[in-house]
C-alpha cells in the first residue's frame, strides 16, 4: 500500500502500474522456479511474458489466470506428495492474492 501512495505522490498511476506489473512478473518467476512439470512451466512463462508486455489494463486478467494456475500447482503438488513444492507454491499463491487485492485486480472475499 505504501507503494501505491508513493505512486500517487510521484505523478500518478503510470509508475505505480509499471511497479505492479514488475511485482507480478517477479512472483511468476518465483512460481516458475518451483513448478514441477514442463507443461505448467510453459504456462507460467507465458503468463510472465503477458505481465511484462501486455497493457497495464490487461493485468487483471493475467493476475486471475496466475492465481488459478498457482492454485492448480498447489493441488498437483499435494497429490504427488511433494510438500516442499507445495509449501513454496502456496506462499507464492498467497502473495499473488495479496498483490491482486492491493492492486484492485481481485476482490477480497
């Protein structure tokens, strides 16, 4: 939230939106590092590319898809008994959710 206020003080939403896109990209890079199958790795790479190249108005869609993918990865890791991967993926999933809520991309339920 402090970053959002800083963005408003420094000249509006452009810098803030770019910051948020960067944060989303970083979280997706971390998710990629703990993804255990190649098909899902490709999906994460595609979402990261979208976060970095699509207009900031499209970040809501990217965040929603990233959260759904991360959730699925968590379930896959649990099904495989891979608790180490699950722990990392769940933490990233929580950070994606928090970012989405703070950015206004997701509604808090």
